[in-house]
């Protein structure tokens, strides 16, 4: 999106006495190139010893201290061009010479002006010091400094170094809070006694519509008031932008409760400025003037163009799913699909990639290489494997289930899958057909399919890193199968496992009525599955009943296999408890099961199991996968926990009760969950440095003592010795 012109530049601020339509720029004068400041127009003070430079307006022939150029006693504003505005402060301690904290003239850019205004608002609403202005310009030494131009950074320093742009933080702020301490202006009284804010007759800023603050500008002729931060916004009186409108748009300083013709949102409910075209009776936000004309988002297969209105019809926004008003601007499909998106929804940072495609020729549809080459009716060559895969159908229960390499879930009875003709590589039929590139509504760029998480890293516990496994940004689970990842620069942290990436939009789930589909609306709430609002990073929302389902619960398999039951178990979403039957006990842990939560059950055998007891806490990890953990990335193997006796967890000191067990290769250590591995790695990192010193003294022969040995190799030798069996 083309950025609007800045309101106020700190690098080259305008002279606030000049005409807003043709503003003058202030330049900086430094010693010894220029003579010292003779007299400041604002505070009438002379050159400061601690100031490295001052501002000068060549057109008006006026000089200002740094800081005094902001709060002039009289200014001209484009919000009220008819008369000058007079500075007014209801706080007698307010000092116009005080400079806001973080006001960095030398490091500022045109684009950072809005940030400076926001910071300025915070600063001048802060508390003032109790001393009676002893930091003001008049109490400084008014003689010229003999230094080389660098600020002295004394307690009374109001200047800043031009090299790093850092201001000294004076003890004052730019204003004072009101009596109740919340900075909203309660208790302020106008100088003329026209109204009191304490009795509800609030005087408001004509620009932003909020009550007047402690400091503002006022026109006594028109009774026009402008808050101080709004006075810093010096927008152009007119804007000509032919891409958005054929006529020149004029600044409209008064807020009206009318919808913006470009986006449909109220002109009165935002901090954005308003511009109007009187011949066309058109009023728009300033930011809406610069909306892109043609865009492409991942939620639709065609380009979208911004139009001022649509043909009559029933449209719902493709992002928020709310009704689209056809009378106002929105984005609609170029190919005449029945698809529309609100202007603000389509240009969200997490929806749009920031590219305006107006005038860019539309490329033909990109050819995406298929995931496999078909050899015959039952044999394929998949891009992820170098052997041929043959189609099978699971008909019996095996002692050891086959796990799909992509989704890492066991193959169910009657499920078709492709198995390697030479090794144990398995892909279920659905995962074998996963596209190598796809658009997903949760991300603004296309995602590419990756097969092995080699080189990927994940934080398995706070302070414990790992390699060759990944963490899905959608459900938050650790996985080791196939995944979709964004390969754009500075965007490579977005990663979804294949189950989360395969969720359709809209999505119909058995836990919710089928006539109430769920959508990726980038909103969140309490999950229907687990009841938590932190279930996942992303949620699916039902527009009709305003309910939410976290992706973590949405991707639980609807059917699962239990070793001691020949029937597939189905996921039960909630049912009324039958107190007469004793079925609500978990078959594995033998603890009572809450029927109001999700659980697995067999309708034939009448058994019930907790979700975690059946699937395990790390359900998207498959046996025989090896990953690395710790400071030196020691290898850990994922193994089946199906031996004659359960192994003891090195951390819990209890027998491993999960379906998988993690074995530290080269050592006789086993762990029941990734959490236990993370705790072990974190604890060892915490104290191995201190213990290593004793190793250096007691076992010097074990160290690499050659002059070529690096420090890392020596520490690694110490680490291996310390955590040996």
C-alpha cells in the first residue's frame, strides 16, 4: 500500500507560523558554522551552553531553541486556516522549553512521524516536576558554549547529540496529568470559564473529538479547540490521487458519524483524518485514499479489484464473514466470481502480502509439479521417496501399526495406503496426494510442502532446543512428519503440519451442527473441545452461534485404534453422564473420565479412554525417528513403548506410561515425554559449567591439550564425561 504523506517530520520540522498550504522548513544551525542564537521567538531566551544547535526559519527570519520550535504561542493550522490558534495550558508549571523524551531529531525519518506524535502525546500527559521551572531556558547560562558541538548531558540539558539522536531525559515531562491522574482532562476549566469538564459539559477537540487535554490550541473568534497532538498533525489541505478519485480531495476537519465511501467504516470512530470531494458528495479516510487498486490474497484463487460499489446481492466478507454493504467500497473478484472482501479486511497485514498489482500483467496459472508419478494402477513414484510405492489396504490388526510418514498417524483398518516395495516407508492415500504448493487462509504467502524436518528446530521446553523436529504454528504440537512452510524472506518461521494445513475453509466438524460451518476468521475464543482460549494460536469460528474450535482440537483423529480392541474407537464430543452404568472410566489409566469432555469410545465393547491416554501426549511423533537435543545436539530416538516391561523415566522416576518412549542414544537413559527431555537438557545446561571446572582439575588427561584444540572441543569433552552413564 502506498503510504500517505507524513503529518510531521522531526528531521526537518515545519515552521508552525507558516501557511499550512505552503509551509516553511526549519533548518538546524550549529556552531561554529553559524553565530549563536540571538533570541528565541518562543521563550525569549538566548543561546544555551548545553545545546548543540538551534532551529532557524529563513523565510520568517526567526530562531528557536530546540524544543521551543514545537510549542509556539501562536500557530497556523490546516484544520483551521481562517485564524491563527493561540497556545493555552491549564497547568501553570508547564514549560514550553521542555523537549519530549525520545524526541530524536537526527535519527528521524519522514515515515516515523506518526510514532513521534504518539510518543509526544504520552510525554506531555506525564507528571511535571514539583520544582518551579528551574530547568527552563531562562535559568540556564545564556552564554555560548565553547565546546565542539557535543551536548554536555547535564541535569538541565535540553539538547541532544546529533550523532546518535538520543535526547537527554529531563526531569520534566511535557505537561501534567489532571487531578484524577488519568490524563483525560477531567477537572479542566477553560480560560474564559465557558464550560467545566467536571460537570459533564466537556470541551472537545474539533479534530479527534476527545475532551481537551491540559495543553491545547484555541481560537477565541470561532471557539475552535485543537489538542496538542492534533496540532502536530499538519496534513495537506488538499490531496490529488487520480488512482482513487478523479477530483481533488479537500481536508474535512470535523468528524461526522457517517460511513467512509471507500471502506464503509464510520468516519467518527477512527483516529484517521477525513477528506471530502464536495462535487461527488464523497467522504473517505485519509488512509483509504491510498488503498491498492488490485491485490491477490491466498483466500481466493483470482485477483481482487477495489470498486466503489457492487451489483445488488448478498455478499459476505471472505475474511471476517460479515455482510458486505454493496453501497461502499470493497474488493471483488476480477473473474466475476460471487466473492467480495471488506477493504480493511483485505489489506490486513496477516491477509495481504503488501503488493499492489495495478498495471502488473497477470501471469498464467503456475504449473505445480504433481506429488507423484503414476507407474500403473497400483504403483506410484512419490517425490519424497526414491523407491516405488504400492497401494495396499489394511484389513487386519498388526502387532505393530504402520505409521504414515507424512501425518505420522497409524494406518487404520480398511484404510488404503502406499507402502514401499523395498523398505518400511508408508504413506496413506490422502497424504500421498498432498499438493506440493498450496494457499492457506492462515498465511498471506503460498506454502511449500517439505518432507523431512532436517535442520528445523523447536523449543521442547523453556531453554531446551532441538533439531530435526518442528513445532506447528497452528496447533502448537511438536512433529516429525511432512509440513508446509513459507519460503519467503523474513517469513520462514510460519510452518504448519500437514493435518493443520489440510483443514478446509469452511470446515464442517462433527462436534457442531453441519449447517453451522466453521471458518478461519483470525479470531479467537473459548474452544468447544477443551474449553480454553489458549488451545491454539488459531481458531475456527462459527458465525451463527459465535463459538470457536481451536485447531489443536479440530485436528484430533475422529477414529483411532486401541491395541486391546478389534473395533476402531470413535471420538465422542460430549454426552450426558449415565450414573447407572459404570462406563465412564478410562481403560488405560483407570481414572474416572468426565463425559462432558472429549474422549474415545467403542460403541460395541462399551469402553472409554482419555484422548491423551490413547494417543499419547506427543501424538505427531512416529517411532524410529531420531532427533537431536541439548547444547551439543545429542541424538534421541523415538521408540515404541510396547516391551514386556515399562522403562523408567530418568526425570519422573516413574515407569513410562505413554505410547512412545524417548531413548538417549549412547546412554542408558529413557524419558516418557518431550517435557522430561527438555527438563533434563535445561537442568544440565544450568550446572555443567560449574561442574566442568572440577573435571578440568581432576581429569586433565581426558582433555584435548594440543595447541590446535579449540575451546569448544575442550568443553565438549568435559560435557561428554560429566553426563556419561
